[in-house]
C-alpha cells in the first residue's frame, strides 16, 4: 500500500505539472500546432531518460523514490515518456525491429483506437 500511495501522490504532482507546462506552451507559442502536447512529451521524455539513467547507474534513488518519480510523477505528466524510454532501450540494444514495431504499434495503433472510440461514441449517442 505504501508504494501505491507514493505512485498516487506522484501522479497528482505530474498531472498538475502537465497542465502548467502545456498551458505555458500554448500561451507562449499559440494554438497553430499542438505545442502543449509536444512540450509535455519532450520534457517528459528528457526527464524520464535522466531519472532512469540515474536510477540504473547509481544508488541515488531508492526503489520507492524511483517508483514515485517514474510511474507516479512521470506517469501523471505523460506516458509518452515511457514509450520513448522503452523504444530507446530497444534501439540501444540493437533490437531495431522491436523498436520500429513499438513505434508503429503505438502511433498507428493509438490513432486507430482513438478513431474507433470517436466513431463508437458518435454512434452510441446517435450523432452519426
């Protein structure tokens, strides 16, 4: 239960940070492109890479702190950072096929899933 508590606390912090970063990007760069989402994904990927390098190469982060920061804060901030980290690890280990498959499955699969959800909701609520 202690781990779950820290993941939940971290998620709340990450969600708030996501709102602030996205809002700043939109106010600064405008609405012509989804700059808020891009900023969150770039910052999240940078931070998760730094956190994982620190956690795996040193003893600076205890397992509970690592969990709270990665699954909690970064998970609340953006799950795209996890996707980026997992893809990077495939590429680092020479598993290029798995890396490309991960990119295609996530990007194409998620766009298709979003489209299916959109169509399903419109049909369910009689909008189509």
